[in-house]
């Protein structure tokens, strides 16, 4: 059976919510970093910054590329996750989905989740974002991985208070030089940290209030 790509049919899912036009992605972690996006062969149009209300940043599983947890978001009343809205061509959607190991059949490390975000002008937009498929015991990201995410936030001029909150998150120094190159074997990014793992999933809460 052919592998189902994560974006297949999702435009219909979003359109049922009353939106029309281009399908937008909301990125909030390492995909904000221009170095990673370029390494994945993706050339997004940056629509602008936005926040995901009532959520907070979380980390799950273990990345052998970055020696620590990988980002996702979890519900958290009264908290906001800031990120960037990308407009992607069909080709770029497929490239990013493949790199993120996101699959429609749920077999990948990530899946698409429709969400409502609020841009800097207060406009509510319907977007897609990547979420980890499993949750579990808290796992800290490596300091290097967190710094990589922070650089993306700085590049896109996210609110300074949010950037400082990211910098202040608990993390651990990688035990080896990162990012570590690896061979791809069915999903994930060969350059930047989306390694599926059997290690327990994890979450780290961050207060941004």
C-alpha cells in the first residue's frame, strides 16, 4: 500500500471550517529557523507572526540529531505560543511534511492539527500545525536545540518577552556535537532533529503569562 502523505485531503478539512484560499502552516519550533527550512528544500512565503492562544510549548521523545526532546504544543489555559505563519506551495508542503515525518495514516512522528491563531493585528486565522502523536514523561531539550529555536524566534522578530521566556526554559547541554547527521530510513529530517524514537514521550511546561 502506498504511503499516505500528511497533507492529502487536509485542504478539504480546513475548508469545512469556512476558510478559502491558500492553506497556511503555523510553525512554532525549529521550523522557524531559516537554516532548517532551507536545508529541507522549502521556500515559504512568510505571512507574519501570530500566537496560538491557550497553549504552551512542550517537548516529547528523543532526537538523536539534537540529543534531547522535540517540540510540540499542549493545551494550557491562559498561555500563548508564538510562531510564524507560512504560505507554502503544494511542493513545499510535501517537502516539509516528509522532513517532519508527518503522515495522514498516523504512522509518523507528527500529525497535522487544524488550529485558530491570532495575528499581530488581532485577526483570527485558521491554520495547520504539527503536533507530536504521543505524550508522556517530561524530557528536556538540549541547550543547542533550544538555542536553534530561539534563533528562529529572533529572526522573525517575535515578542521580546516570549523570546526571553524561551531562553529561560530548562534544558541540558548535548553530550555530543549537534546537530548530528544521520541516515534517513522512512521519514524525518536528515539535517535537523526529527528522529522518531521508542523512548518515552515527554512534555515541558513553560509559563509565558
